[in-house]
C-alpha cells in the first residue's frame, strides 16, 4: 500500500462524500449542530493563501496516518459553542476527542486508518499549520458545513510532516510553584529515577500477542436455561447500563472505561487503570507461609 499522500486525492474525496452523513452526525453529537456537509475538489495547498484565509483562531484536528499526518481545520465561527476554546470538564473534553476520532474514521479512506488523533484550539490557524510542516505537494480539500443559514468553511490538509505539538494538544493546567523546603548544603540533591529499557533477553516479550476483550456484563445460568435460549431471548444482568465496562487482557482485568462510537465502528475509551492485586504472605522464621 502506498504512503498516504497527494496520490490518494480521489480516494479521500470519495471517502468524504460517502461519509458525509456520518460526519454530520458527529457534529450533532459534539456540538448539537445539525448541518449538511459538502466536499469540494482537492487542490494544491498554498501557504500564502492559507496565511490570509486562516488568519485567526480555530480548531485543529491532527491525525497520524502511517509515517505522515493530516490536518482538519475548523475556523472560529458563531456556530461553534464557546466551550470549545477551553473545555472545562471531562464531558466537553470527551466530546472534542470523540469528534476528532469520528471524523478521522469517516473522512479518511478505510485503508489509511489514523493511529493517533488529536484536537486543540489555537489562536492562529496559519501559524499552527506552519509548525506541522506541510509537504511541498500537499493538497487541501474544502469541506463545508451549512447550518442555520450559515456556512462553516473547513479544510482537510495532507500530508504534513508532523502532528500538533504536545503543548497544543494537551495543555497542562498551570499550578502555582511552592517553595522547596530548605536542604542542608551537605545533602545531595535527589536524582530522578531513569526509566531503564528492558534487557535484551526480555524484549521479545513485547511481541507476544494477547487477547484483548471488553466485557459488557457477565452472569451465570443453568445449563437448562442456556438450552432454552433462541432468537428473541433476552438475558438480564445485574449490572446497570450506567456502570463502566471492563477491559481484560489475557483474562486479567486491567482497566475500566466507556463505549464510544468511532465512525461506524465500536470503540472503548479508558477512564481508569486497575491496579494489580496485592498479595501478602505471612513470614515465619524466614519461611513464607501461604
């Protein structure tokens, strides 16, 4: 399969037009904005034209596709809710992250799946795009969302050399620095523990494939009840529909999260990591007693 680049212009346009309905649904779920989407023809990207057409704030969606990246640019508009500039709670942050994932799965060709998806509000779209280093032969595909009589002119740009900078994609909240406690001059400064790589004889463990499954709920039924099951049968669970789902890796419960929709696919967003079970043994005269 060739690298994702300008040669895939026809495939990208076909994916955008085929996924228009899904993209419209993504805007409804994230912004409560019913709209109609229209994709135009891809043309060469011009940094000069971009500087004048994108001279302002907006949302940048960054998608990593194999060794290159693609950007989806959404200029600031009255159609967008005010909270997109600075999402203040997990729900708003989740809506933005889901929007980026859904649009990546919808607007990109199926064979060019985005392995990483980021989204950020920036104060200068043209400057943010320049930092990603668009290729000399980069293309821009105009995508328009029409809602409430207004038009939201967006652009799909690819390929670019790098994704959004980390400080743009995941801004960390500023914390007040507290003065460090006084330390005696003779006391050495503590050194940060370095992360050591695995020894060579253990690196092959990273290539082992293990089953990963998400469990909705579980119950026990008698064999008689199971034999009575058929089309239309309903199995009730004690678990509430609002409870978290569990993620198991090789029969080990490792995380909890929630179901999300990524285009026409099912996804799982991790909300918490389950700590390994602690085990203690009683020691008697230097010997372990189980």
